[in-house]
């Protein structure tokens, strides 16, 4: 994989020319800044691309403008900072403006067709999420694995299913949901995103996560996507490297209240 070439395509398709991630969200451009404004009931709010100068001359004014904008809406928001973004001290400038960094993750990419097959372990079956009952099973897993709130997960996933922009799957051990994940589809791009992969503690390190990656890779290929993209934690990064993913850069969410 030509890392520089794929990084350039990623920046163009999923940052500078990005489409909203839900039917009620909108993408706005404020000079060189590209931001998403989610619906009032929830959804992601934040800056996806900034296009700032390397000397940083325009950075502080751009940061202040976004703080004012989202502040007027009464929204917390995220500035999604990538390791190659300019200026080089953008993270420090965000800190000075009142942002708080969350843990950095690795932006990893692989060709979807190159992901090896990985069947689930014995006694586990993978079930597509297509309706309200499936969404509730997925929410059960996320609550157990991440402590995530059920309402936001339910609302977001139901909206994505209705819009046809997601593939979701739950791993079942008998009648018990033990792992779940989704594949976000980005129409008009070469990238499908791996998100929300979580497994309840007692089923970790048994191959369930690998099976969910392989399942979503097949679904991406069937829908014509060339690449899989994931923001990988320290826990998932080693697994993804073994499956053939390449680390392009880091990404750090800077959150403003």
C-alpha cells in the first residue's frame, strides 16, 4: 500500500469532501474548516478538516471561531486532530483554547478484499442487525463492553439502518449477545468504516473480534468498497496489524465542553 497516496484519498473523501454521517446531520464549511453539526437530539458535532497554514498564523482565529459557533448552539464538540495536520503545534493551541484530549488512536487502513476469512469460535454465530430487536441486542453488548448509553446507540443505529448507511452484526453465544460491531458505509467514497467493535469481557481473546472484522470486510467488498478504515485502540491495533491493516497516522479527539 502506498501510504501517502491512500492518506491523500482519505483526507479528500472523508474529511475535505465528507458527507454527513446521518440523515439529520449537516456538513458546513467555514473558510478552510469543515465541520459537522448533528441533530439537536444527539449525534456527532465537530471539526473534521481544518486546512490551516503550516506557520499557524490563521490557527488561533479558526479555533476561536469554532468555539464561538458551537457555543452559540449550546453544543459540546470535538476537533478531530490527525498526526499530519498543520500547524504542527495545533494540539497545543487546542489545549490553550480549552479543549481536552482523549486517548490517541491509530488510523488504520486495509484493502477490504485482502482481509483473511476468520470464522467465529465454536458455539458462536453471527447475526445481522436489521430491526429493532437486533438493535436492542447490539445496545446490550455496548452497554456491557463500553458502558455506553443505550439511547444514543439505539437512535443512531435505527436512523442509519433506515438510511441504508450501515451494516451491523451481533455475535451470539446461544441466546446471549457477546459481541457486536458495525460497518459505516460512506456513499461516493472508497472507504467503509469499522466502528463500535466490542466484546463482553468473558469472551475476549477468543477470536470473536477477528470474526467480526472478516464479516464486515466481506460486506464491504459486496458493496463495492475498496478500503476498510478504523480508528484503532491499543487493544485492537495488534489484531488489525496481523489481519493486514496498515497504520497511516494517529488521530486524537480534542473535546470542548
